[in-house]
């Protein structure tokens, strides 16, 4: 017999976002229990299901997350390094998940749509994160079976900040000149298809290096019963409004979250009760959207206001399928917007990427290599990376590393004679009480340092298939 251990991790929905686990202070998901284990006897073939494994979704978190697992046994450990602190495919273009049967991920967002279809479009968004330690063009290939493509009527891909456009299976989109740690959003707009309950119609987005897929995600529809569709919409409202209340203190968001949760938890969930509830809460919903957009300086990159108008018109017409579809589209856009705002304050998941990038900057820059303080930066950074990969240090130790490096940073800035960089070092010093804030300040320092010191640019991999080239975001 042998004992198999499973270790779970989470990341933001999309490609390139770095994974975090129970040893982090990431705000999204925590796993309070020890890693689950399963004992297999010599003749057991499986599959075997473990006892329930507890997880906790924080109030500020999106439900659009990716889940990964690493399994190991004494005779069959997973191949190092762990996914902790990194994304599949990076820092080298490895095939960590694709070729290693001890690692797996589920990276898919599905809207639950009615079996009769709907006359309005749904929207889903995912993050494209540059997990490399250099600026690059990111190539994303879209694959979808021909039969599914025909069923997702009028499907369009949306690179945030540009117009939506049609695509064909095998199309490659290019997000140019993405900086290390930069996030951009890619969306799928589609008409919910008719079908049988339980069917999934999905478009797959693969991050390509040359002709090889190293990572990816799926967006699409899961066809459900009427009750499934209504419950999906209500639980999404509960999640989004809970985020609004917890992080942004917006209007009646808390009450809207509680009301949706109570209705979703009822034994009987009818379209009539759902439409009556939305009609009663329409003014409060509209006020929440308006307050959020005004509070962000009227910036509305996901056109949440437009989605709210479409939803209001559908509710007025009274068809529950169209109303539910329009409302889920509005909630998905709101959820993506809240994630964008959350990440603007920094991302603990990028700590290891920051430190690895820092090592590469100092290694590749002739200007920095000759400075007296450089060996100290390199030694402390490499020590942190080793300890992090061995799970001897984690995200909570990142501020201590930055504090220890502050004298070296000041010495390097002084040698470069750049007062602007010195101010950014002061910003790092003032951010050490918060891991997310420290990550943001450190990344901004690295961007500026790289621009001043210069470095060798890594070659850009070529994509495959038909290319839709986007603007720089």
C-alpha cells in the first residue's frame, strides 16, 4: 500500500496568474485543514474520493478562480518546482501541468444558461498575466470544436479597451509589449445556446510559446434547469455584492447580497419569484452600479453602466431567460471590474515573480553588475527564492526581505544618480506593513530601475494561426 498526499492551490481565472496556497496570506481562498491523504492498496484501481476538505472564500474574493492540485507519494513525488508562487510555463517555458501527471489544474468559467437558450448575450472575462521576467508579446490561441462554435451564435472575443470582434477556431490574438507582472483582460461574448441539461459549450484560450501551449483557460456555457439558472444568477449576485460591501462600502450592497443568498437558499425557486425580486430591488441595484463607477472617477472599462441598461430593459420586457442572461452578464462584468481594482493595490501572488525578476535585472544589466551593492541584492534575493521554493519562507517574509535590502537599494540609486528612483525606494519603505502594497511598490521600483539601467531583451516567441493583433493596453 502507499499513501498519496494532495496539495491544493488557487490563482485568478485566466492564464499566467501565479498560484498561492494555504501558506500564503492571499485574500482569496484559504485551506485551513492539513493536506488530505488517501491510502491505496496494491490492487486498488480507483477512483477514490477523500473526505470533505474545507476551504474558505474570503468576502473580498471573486468566485472566478483556478484550482490546482499537486499529488505525491514517497515513491512518486511531483517534479519540482512546486506551482506555489508561479504559473505553469514560467519562469522557463516548461510544461509543468501538461506533461506531469502529478499536477493538474481546473481553469474554467462557465455561465449557467437556460436549456431553451436566450436572446441576449452573456459576457465572461479572464486575466492574461505576464508571468515572465521580461516584457513580451503574449500569444493566445482560441480553440473551439466546430459544432460548439456554430452553437455559440455570434461569439466574439474582447480585448479590454478595444472593440469586440468575431473569431474563428484557431485564431491567435496577440497582446503586445506586456511588462512583467502586467494584467490585461480578455473576454468572450456569446448567445446562450439551446441544448440538454448538463451540456458544456466552451471556447479554450491557450497561451502559446511558438507552436506549444503552456497554459490556458476556458470560457463558455453550462446548460442547466430553470432552477439552476436562477440559483446561479442569485449566488453570483451574492458574491459580487459581498465584494462590493467588504472592499468598497458601496450603498446597499450588503443588503443585496443577503437578499440574494436568502432567495437562492429557498426550497422552491421560480422565475416568477425571481422577476418579482429583481423588480423590487432594481433601484438599489442601479444605485450600487452608479456609486461604484462615480467612486472610481467615472472610469468604466467593462461598460458596467451599459450592461445595467440592457438588464433594465430586459427586466421591463419580462422574459425571465433574457433577464437572467442580461443580469449574469452585468454581474460578470462587475466581478471583473472589482478584481481589476483589487489588483491595482498589489498582488501577493506575484511576490516570487518580483524577486526572480529582480535577480534577472541585476544579472543582465552591465550597469548594475559592476555596483558595489549588487552582490548583496543577488545573495539575499537568491536565498529568498530557494527558501520560498522549499516552503521555508513565504509571502509574509517578503516585507522583511525588502527591509533588509533598503540600504542596498539606496546605495544603488545613489550610484545611478537618479533622485526619482530614490523616492520610489522610500515608497517601498513606507509600504512594508502590507504584502500587497509592498509588492506593488517593489514592482514599480523594478520597472523604473530596468528602464534606467537597461537590460538584454529576451526574444519574442511567434504565435500560430490567424492573428488578431491588439493595441498596447
